[in-house]
C-alpha cells in the first residue's frame, strides 16, 4: 500500500498501517534552490522509506510550516507555529482513527519545536505518533552544501548551480543572536547559511541514503524518546 493519494477506502479497511507524513516548508533557499526544497527533501526521505518498507502508507506532504525567520525574502509563506501545531494535532487525531501509527518526517528545522509539541500532545491523548528528522550531523544550516547536494540528487533540474555562492559560514551558535533579532536576512543577505559551492549529486545520494537508513532503523525499533522522536 504505497501512496495514500492512490488508494481507495476499502483498501485501508482493517489494515491499521503506519502512515508516513512528510512535513516541509515553503521558504527561500538562496538564489539557487527552489522555495519548496524542504518539502522535496522530506518527500524523498518518505519515498526512500517506502521503497524499503512497502507496508507503509505515505501521505501527501504538509507543505507549509513555521518559517517566519525567512520572511525577509519574497516567496516565503509561513503559517506560524500556532497554526502548524493545530494542523498537525488535528491531522493526527483524524488519521489515527484508521492508522495504527503516525510518523511525521520533518524537513524544516524551524518546525522542530512545533512538531515536538504536536507529537507530545497526540501521544498524551493515546495516539501512537512519532517523528524523525531529515538532517545529518555536520550539515550546514540552510541552503548550503548539504541541502544543495540533496537537491542535486533529488531534483537536479531545480538546482541553479550557476547561482550558487557562499553565504554566512559562521557556526549556527554564533548566528543565533542575529537570527533571533532580524531573521535570516539579518545574518545573510543572500539567504544562505553555509557554502553550497562544491555540492554534488553523488554527495546528495550518499546523504539521502544515510538519512533513509537512519530513519528506517528508528522506524523498525519504534521507541519514541522525549518529544516523540524515534
């Protein structure tokens, strides 16, 4: 049972599947990556899980997230933390009427606090919800080499490699005061936190495989920790 959008309701009767829901964001990703980068990465991770665990059901993505830090750039559309939290909680309440488990695959770091709060609420209410991240240790924060490599592997025609340029490469911890005060635009005029130059599809395929592998191991264990993370 692969994609929820392709199924009919009788196919789901008496199945109690694990429903995988990509959660992304529509926001600026520098001059070289598309606005739906986070959505595409979350969808690619979900597709990778489905390829390895065909018993899963993958839902259409929740495309909009909490991206207020990027609103200094045209194209960004943020629904904010309160709306996202309500959306995910109500989504879980409804889906868990027929799904045995619910897994959010989060592709946007700005959603993190809200995803945790939503999953904690669902679990408190007795629903078997959890979440996994799409990140990899050591990756740059935003629109840098990590995301550019992933997108080069996932959607190469959507990457404008000729426009890729370094942004602010300072460690994220050092950038937080600027980000909190004025958003990403205050820290990086081109919207990039990192350096996308040198990114490659080969690196992206390796990164994606690692993310999927890690998520798959966590999925099979299904041991939600604090905040509901697998």
